[in-house]
C-alpha cells in the first residue's frame, strides 16, 4: 500500500499528457466530435459518457500496470494482456499505425498553415516535422512536460467557445432535433453507442505503449491512475459541451470543415486566429509522442541508434506528409477501431477474470 501523498500538480500534468496524446487536429477542429457524437443528436451525449468511462478505465489500467512493472525492462503490455501470438501482432502493428498517424499529422499541418496563412503546404509540413523530431530527441520525460501543458490549454479554450455558444445560442437547442431531420450528418457508426465505443477503441489502443511508459515514469501508481481518470473526464466533458454547442446551429456546423472555428469566430476574429495556433499545437502534441512510440520500438531511448532512428523517421514522415492525408485515414482508422474493441475486451478478461482467479 503506497503511503506517498498525491501531488496534484503531477496528476494534472499526467492528465494533460493523456489529453494531448488523444486529441489532434480531428478533435481540435471539431470534426471528430461532429462525426462521433453530434451527428446522433442528444443521444450522442450517451456515446460521449461511454467514451468517458472507457478512456478513464483503459488509461488507469495500462498506466497502473506500467507502474507495477517499472523494474521490468522486458515487460510488454500487449503480450501480457493478449498472449504471445496476438500480443506480438499488436506490438508491431500499433507502432506502424501510429507512424502512419504521424504522417497524417505532418500532412495536416501543411494543409492547416496553408489554409490560415497562405504559405505553401511544404512549409508547414517541414516546420512541423522539424519541431516534432527535435522534441522527440529530448526524450520521453521532456516530451510529457511539453505536451502536458498543451492538453489542458486546448480543453479550456474549447470549453470557453462551447460555453459562450450555449449562453448566447442555447435557446436554439430546443429546435436541434427538428433541424437534424432534414440533414445528412457524417455519422462515424451505425449507432450512438457503437460510435462512443469506437472512438475510444481507435484512440486508446494506439496509446498503450505511451501510457505504459508514462506509468513506469510515475512517482506513484495512484498519481498515474488519477491523472488518467482526470484526463478522460476532462476530455469527454469538453466533447459533450462542444457537441451541444454545435447542435445550437447544426444546419451550419454540419457543413463546416472546421466547426469549432466557425463557433470561435462568433466570439471574436481574434479567437479564430488563436484557434488556428491551437490546432497546430495539437497536431504537434499528437505527432510527437506517436513518433516517440515508433522510434522506441525500434531502439532503446538514450542510445545513438535511437537518435538516428528518430531522425530517419522524421525525414520519412516529412516525405510521406506531402501526400493527401485523407486516403490514409479512411483505410487504417476503421480497422484499428475494431481491433481496439477486441483489445479492450481482452484487457477486461485479463484484469477481472484471469488475474482475480490467480489472487484467490
């Protein structure tokens, strides 16, 4: 039983790193929220609550086990939960998937900077690739410190936009159901509960290596787990507020590529400018830890080999980032989501059935 007091600042930092890893340009732009939650109307809140519970649970379990196994350098969470064959598949597939997402984020950075500032795509993608690569070279602990600050800032900013919208346009929520009847909304799944499940599945499964390593670095198991729970609650609370804000003007937000920017501009054009910076920051906070996970799979952190791998991967990501990023998302994300559901089911069996039987 740990007697060490919980450091609130550390918990918040871990929650921030949790949030930063989970949210990228898809969340910050509002597209993920629109497709996974808003498209189901008020039932989308139910899907968001499912996601809130599962995010908090998966993060707490993986970080907690990472802390428990902090002295075991050979511990592999995928093999521990899934066995040798399926575990080995996940062990190699997830870093590959995450690197594909890095490529997507690099490409997205180029597109974002081109849209907001009129610079050529290659300028934005090159800047992002360089910043991401240099940050990963600093190591995991420094990376956690950096992205741990970005996560809460983004959540606070999006909540301000959502709350302002609800205060000024909240009366329009009463008409949301009627307004949606004639709209074709881009739903992520056939039902609201499946959308809530898939949202966690494709996000959380890819985060397992990162969460495991964060747990190993934690000063106490309780701090790591509380950070994960707080991160899950804050992340999905923001999703619920933004989803409700979008429903206030669903006929317009459903047509927007960047729905939150549309809402932000109602507050002030300055908010729109700030928001573009936030999206770029969240692209970074997604790409950097994912590049770290991929590099860490191919070499041990701190070694010359690891640094060379980071540089090589950074160059490959930059080259791949010149391609249209939508194609990659459409192929890999759905399959990863269903694999994620399988992984979460296996984790639940391991934690609540197999491990409990061993303790009896």
